[in-house]
C-alpha cells in the first residue's frame, strides 16, 4: 500500500507553510487566493485560518 504524498506549500496571505496531500509526487503546486473552474485542486486552511486553493499542475 502506498503512503499518501504530502508537500509543503506557502500560504499566499501570510507565508505560513502547510502540508497538503498531493495525488502523486511529481506535481507542481500552485497556491491561489481564488477558485478557478479548471484542473485538480484542493482547499487548504493555514495555521492562521486563511483558506486558499492549491492547484496541481
Ligand atoms: Zn495564512
């Protein structure tokens, strides 16, 4: 069984780093303050309570 892959991403608001689970380990993570209607993404809440979107490229 494969362990889930996590990567660190920087909050676009305060630069706190948060671990996010990624679908596989060779994706590029792109943080965004607003949602776009394309691609795979996940929502992240940083330790300071900012919610943002992370796209997998
Ligand atoms: Zn933040």
